[in-house]
């Protein structure tokens, strides 16, 4: 019955909407032929008439279908559905039980740097495979990377992917930049030719956001962000999170080099550096900051393979009582204080030690040297704090309390923020998110959060509501043979199962729809919703057939049988009339109605059988025989209840009298 409201290709039954993007919608679905769960991506109906989006959608299917790798979401099938004569292409994909990196970032969970490197390494595995097969993704971002429940990485959405070497493989189209501004490479932003190294820049942006919780560049508009990608250098990740090791800074900054020649030259090269960092080995990327005091203080340590990236206690990093290794950025165990530090200083740089046992000159010089170093370090800290405060309390704004902007439109939010000295930044959830509680066009959340203390120079990012989740209503209440086949109560149950919050039913009489079956699905105003897409907050009314209504049999006595039969068979009665005839005893003329069964003014169901009795006219009569005797039984005419009844001939009496 109505377990799934819509079927594509007579094979894929669509369920709940898993996501919605700028040009497509993704549904949870079931392949009824193979009995497995799949994800079905369809081009949005409002985009279907645009040849550009049609081509882009088909290109995604071709690109992804040509790639078979565990870290890439598999494409099983493609097809087309026709709605209103318009082709609506769809892609059938592997269903991934997990969540996107965007969801993980929005959850507020903080990943250890080791785990971020492992995730990024998985993305690079997928890119290395696609690049070797001549495909550049061109839209790597958190929303296009999924993590399964088991922690495996899956790259998806090759919607703007192109084969390397395409003559038109730029990122501009009718003066618009294709892609997501926060993750565009400089060459993409400028509309220049792109190659595999553009994907590595976007991957660097992804790694940056996983480490710091924010993309490398934030601006008031996509154009402002694109300008920064082209002209400005980002702060290293450790600027926002001091726990990020220098070696990771180096990898990120190399991937974010403005010129492609200065980046990693392949996904495999970048992934190899990530693996070296995870294993505590030297990396190819040059350090981004001076090593400072104690650069040679600790030897490189290899991370525990069994605990790699999963919890501080299980890894060789970030526990208390250790120090960071300047080469790897990971903590070296066993740091015991100044004595251990001196052990790691080359002898040529150590203060000479006294061979005597007293407080000689040499011993005093050694102590004085450490005091001087301590003073210098203290001065540097004071200067750094002063400079930091000057920057963030001077030209870049003052500290303040961020006002709440939830449930406001972006225009209202701009006004509210402006009164407190803040500006509205960019969306941190792409095109927005579905939300059953916040109306479409209003803000769901913000970053920094309401009432947090932050510099007024920090733009307030936001996530805009797309309104409630929507589902498609069935395209028809009949099957392909025109038969009504949606059970009414099952329709109610199915709609509630899809998440609709207010589903009721009502019963109407119908001569066409069998009792108990769905006649229509309507809104509260009685408008039909069949074939439409509606939000789960919509009030739905399932109209169920109660079968034909009972009608009062009309009085037809005195009418011609033809007129009576027409009345009984017509609307609203629609009775099935069976005519019969008999002689009249009250002088009713031939072919006029004598009676009905059921009788007039009794009730009968619409479409039920009714017997109509018509007159054959007056019954014939018989006379006395001439011979004085009575006939032998033929004196009276006998009426037959049959429509073709005959009467005994009057001659029968005469014949009988002669016997």
C-alpha cells in the first residue's frame, strides 16, 4: 500500500529526505529488486528545465560511476523520471550509515589532531585514486565527506568534477564562481585552469577547519572570501588552537600555497607527509615558524600505533608531564625538567662545568646563564601578550558580548549586530539546514554563540533555516490499471511514519472508490496534495471512502416504465434496475410502472439492485359457453408474472363445452 509514496524506474522506492542542496535532493530509498537500502539523488524539479544543471547532474553520474574505490561513495545505477513532460534524472548510490564532516563540526565535538590527520588521509586516498583516473573533484568540503559509524571516510558529490585536460576546465561560468567559497583554490577563484593540485588546496582548507573549527578565510561575502584565497596568507592553525603541533602547521600551510607549484604535487605526496607526522617521522613540508628555544630538545617519538588518533590517553600526544617535539609536534614522554633539557643540548653549546665540588666561578656562570634565559623568555611572553592585546583591542575591535540573532532574518540580524559593533559573517552550514521549529529564512544558530565574549572584529557566522523537512505525496491514488489501491488507514500510518506531525482522516461516501480506500490527501482547506511536495509540519487530511451512500427509493408509480427506469438508474441513485411485467388490476395502462422492490420511500444503497414492475394492461376476461355447460377450466384469464406472460384464450371455454 503506501509504504513509500513514490517509485523511480519501477524499482527504487523513495523514503525520507536525507539532504537537500543547491540543485539536488537525496532520499533514503529501497531497491525492491535487490532488497537493499540505497540513497537516491534527484535533480530538483525547479532545476530540471535548465540544460546546464541537467548536464552537470549527468556529469556527476558519469564521473562517480567510473570510480570504484572504498573511500568513494559508489554509484549503482542512473535513470530518468518524467514529471509533467520534464526529464528528472536520478542517481542511485551506496547508502552510507554515518554523518558528514559538516555535521561533526556543527556538533561542537573537538577532534584530536591525530584523528584529523587520519580523516584527511582517507580523503586523500580517494583523491589519489580519482586523480589517477583523470577526475578532479573540484568541490572538496566538509559537506562532501562522510564518516561511517565505523570511522571510515567516504568522499561523495562529484557534481562539478571534470576530466583532467578538458579544454574548458575552469571554474567560472557566466561570471559566477562554481564551488564553495571557503574551500576554493586561488586558481578556481580566478577562473583559471585547474588540476589535481586544486583539490589538494581544498583538502588543506578542510584539514584547517577540522583542526581549528573554522575555515582559513572568513568574509562578509563569497567574493570577499575568494579575494582572500587569492591575495592573503592564512594564519597557521596553531594561531587558533595552540595544541596543533608545528609539523601539522607545516603540512597545512604547504597545501595552502597560493601557487600550485609550491603545494604538494599529488594527493599521494600529501598523504605520505600526513602518515610521517602520525608516525613521528620528519615531513617534507618546511616549518612555518622558528623552532625557538630548545629546538633540539627532544628526539622524535613514534606514536603508538594501537592508539593512533583515538583519545589522549591512548596516544603519544597531549598528556600532562611531557613536552612537544619541535620536529613532529607530538609530545615526547619522560620529560623531567631542566636537567633533561640540558642533556639534549649539544656539548658545544653547554656552559662549562666545574670539576670541583664547591661553588666555583664555573658553577656560578652556569646558574647565571639559566637565569638570563628565564628572564629573556619572560620578557618575550610579556611582549607577546602586549602585542596580542594591542591587536585585538585596537584596530581590530574591542571585546564585547555577542548579541543573540536566532530566529531573526539576515537583515534583522545585521541590524541587531550593528548596534553592538559586530558584523554578520557568512553561513557556516552551506545553503542552510532543515528545521521543523525555525521558519524558513530565519537563523537557527550562530558562531560565536549568543552572550559569548568575542572581539567585535570577529564576524558572526550563522546557519539559516530551510524550513521543515519535506516529503513528496503520492502521484496518484490508483495503480497503473486505474484501480484504487491505497488503504486509507495504512495511508495515515505511513504519513505519520514519514514524520508528518498532524495527520487526521475523514470518511466520505463514494460510488467509485471502494469502502476503506483512499480517495484523496488534502490540506486543512480541502485542497488536494496528490503529486505535491509538502513539509512535515503541514496539516494533512486523508480522505477515506465509506462506500456508496444510502438513498431513498423514489416513487415512480404512474410514470412510464421507460421514464421510471431512467430515473432509478440515474444519479444520485445509480440503482441496477431489473424490469418485470404483469397485468394490471387497477386499470394502469400498459407500459406504466406498477411498483418497485424495495418500495418507494424505503432506503437502498447507491448502486444496489431494484426491481421495477411494469403493467401489461388490463387482464383479459372470459364469457359463458353457448351449450349451456361450463367450460372445463378455461373461463378465466390467468396473468403470468413473467414479462412475456400470456392469457388463456376465451375460445377455450367453447371448446371445453363441446366435450
